[in-house]
C-alpha cells in the first residue's frame, strides 16, 4: 500500500467529518468509516504510519486512527 495515498484518502475523509461541530462525533465518524470501508491491510498500514508519527495526517485523523488502533 502506498502510504501517501492512504494519508491523502484518510485526510479527505477527515475533511468531510471536520464539518461536525462535535469533535468526538467527527472522530467516531472517521473511525467507523475506516472500519466499514477500508480493507484490513489499509487499516493496518495506516495504523503503522500513525504509530511511526503519522506524518501528513491531520490532527482529527490522527485521533481517529489512534481509536482504530485500540
């Protein structure tokens, strides 16, 4: 998996959910979207990238990926 592409896609999802006034609901929406629509290998690659510092991920997406990693 190309991590640059995954970061771009994750941030696009984050952009959509950033319109949610309640940050926790936005984070939950991103996390659920990644669980529902991303293949396991995409999730794992993004989690590994997050655990290595998450370069390029927005703060909202980092929080969501952190939840996904649990």
